[in-house]
C-alpha cells in the first residue's frame, strides 16, 4: 500500500510539473509564432546545470547566468564544451534559423537549446526561457519538453524616453533597457536634448554642459495652470561619455540598439542659452527653459549662420563617434517659423540660398545634418515634420501624427516608424479619474494600445505596407519626474505594445492577452519592484467620452 501511495504521488507531481510548464508556455508575452509540446522527456535544471555558448554569444551566456541567478537563486556555470552527464543549456549560432531576430527554443531530455543567427534572436530566446521558469528560488526546476519557433512581425520595435525635461539615473536607464529586453523590443530611443536641458557630454562645446545642462527652476503643476508657479530649484545634469558607453554596451548585450536624439533646428533653447550667437537674437541673454510648450511662444530656434552649421557638424560628429547605431535621430519637429520670419539676417540667408520660405530653410538644416552624418555612415531619423520639404528617401520618418502623415510618407517611399500620439504617447492619461497622477493631456488606455495596427488599412490595400518599419511608444517627461512614475505610465501599456509589434495580428486576442498579463507580466512587475497602473480593466477606450 505504501509503494502504491508513493507511485500515485510521483505520478501526481510529474503531471503537476508538466501542467505548470505547459501553462507557462501559453502565458508567454509577446505571444510567439508557434509553440508545441513534444513527447520528449522534460529537462530538469539544477545548480549543476551548465551553459555552453558559441563564440558570438559569450556575453549572452553571462547574461543568462545572471538572470537565472536572480530568478532561481543559483548561477549555472559557463563551460566550453557539452558535458557527458547532467543537463545543459546551449546558445547556438545556426544558419538554419533564417530570419533576423528569429530563435528556436527546444527542451528535451538533458538539453535546453536556443538557436539563432544573431544576438537579438538569442536574447529573445532567453526571454522566453526565463518565462518558462518560476519566479522563486528553486533548487530543482522541471521544464516541459517543448519547441518554440518565433520571430517578430516588425523590424523596428522601439521605446522612447525623454531625459531632457527630467533626467534619470544611469541605473534606471539600464533597468528601462531590461524592461525592453524582456518584452522583445529592439530599440531604445534616447531623447537627450530639448529646450529644458542638454543631457550629453560634448567636449568641443563645453558650455553645453556648464550652462545648457541646467535650468534655474521648474514649472510646478500643469502648464495650463494660472498663475504659473516655479520651484526656484536649480535642476539638471548630463550623462558622461563613459556612462553612455557603458549604457550602450549594456544594451548591446541585451540585443537593444540605442538611438540618440539631438533635436534641431527647433527645441534648441538650451543651446542658445549657452551660445546666443547661434540664435536669431545673438544680443539677447537666454535662459534654459523652465516651462513646457515653447512652440511659437518663446524663441528656441537655431539661426542659419556659419557658426551654427560648424556647431552642428562638430556636435553631430561627436555623437556619431560615440553611438554605434546606424541611425541618429535629429528631431526636426515643432520648428517655429516666426522667429526666422522676424530676423533680417535669416531672411537674407534664405534669399542668398534661393530658399523660397521657412519650410525650405528647415529642409536646408535637415539636409546639412544628414550630409554631416552620411560622412560617418549614419542615416537620419526625423519626426514627420521634416517632410514639409523635399528629402531623399534615405531619411526615415518617425510619425507622431495620425495615419494620414504615415500614409503620406510611405507614398513618397520613405520608411516610416509609426509613433502616433494617440495611442502611443505613454505620457497621456490611462484613466479619467481626476485623482490620477498628473499627466500632460489625452487618454490612451491599454486596450487602445493593444488594438493599434501600425500599418494603416489604406497602405495595405495599395501594397505599401512594407514601408512601415514598425512602431514606438513615447514617454515625454514634463510631468514624470522620477523612475517609479515612468514605470506607472508605461506598464502595462508597454506590455501591450510589445505584442502589437511582435505577434501576427491573426494570433492576437485581447481577452487572452489580459489572462497572460495577470499570470505572467504583473508577477514580473512585482518581481522587479516596479510600479504599474493597476486599474487597466476599469479604464477602457469606451470610457473616452
């Protein structure tokens, strides 16, 4: 009788282990292309399990080791060869995995294998493996026999963070990158400069860090509040080049490309505060902006003169040398034309260069910077306003407008990254609750994010969908002053966007997503000690009015 009881218990726990892992597979976020359970024997991971990695993936082996340590409480050793006994995890370079960022994960008998052709693919496979493991310290973990074949829908899957309005510590920038890696994003768009502060060390123009990196006060409350109030506290800082190199390396290990943004020729109030000779009023003493919404209200544009263009060539040269990314974002949005209209020297420059209006002057700036960066083998990305003039199609358009602007850019055969304010501005409200944390305006609930399709229907009908590279969630930080507020604003919207960008629309289902959000993502938020918006089920798109 005792032997029979032991046998029954053994069968029960074997079934429990299998069902738990099968459930975990179905909970993967973003939802994979395919996953199947197989008839092979389950793999048991213990402190004696080892990691074996092909040469291109040595750094990812260390990354996996660190993540298993955090999650399970032990660190598998990294060894050069497959052991004769015991279980092991392989990170293998494979030509058979024939798509960029694709991975194949298989678990069977003694081995867990992740095969890919590139670093991002291996990292994505690691993220899926980590989601198959429990979020608790364990000495023995059983992973069911499965095969997962997976790859993304879009080539560009980005998240943005504005560090000009509010700057965040290096450790949080790394944590943010970890969030992106978990969700299988591949791009971190780092908005480093704006009217309210310059956040990057530049050696050739030291006053950018002595003056432009600091403002003398910051607006209290909302921009629309009257009367306006300010805190009278000096605020600012910048990232050193060593810190940037460290962050870029950290991101590379996790399969994330870091794209810096230096916003010109508008949004440059911090620049002209340090170097008034680059402004349309060089006789004026400017201050770094301490309020928001500068467009057409306060002068923040660069003037077209030799000193300005020398500045741009030199600064973008330093930026290009610092960031290995193929792309550099040059801004180009909200360039107020009135300051150029009012400046006689600017008008004379336009006449001398046969520029018929201020839109053509804006295009002149864009082309100049694109030319500087082309010498460094870089391509530009700009907000959709750069298409107010004619540009060659090497310029990539980041569209923060609606479908109309994205369609117009694609019809001109520009590659487009969709980033519409509605619903992908994650600084907008997630609820209509008047007690919710202060935000800029708007309402972008998580179900609206999940329902978003980056490819407008009109482009699909005209077979122009290939010009949509992907999409990006934006986090502007006028009203986001500390890391936990960033987390509160992005979760769970970032999680929803990850599935929009990764998963075939035919496989998407919002009710299924919510189940996986509850069983997989939210436990992760808690494991990371991250804030998140908890009332996402209450506040939905139908509550907009």
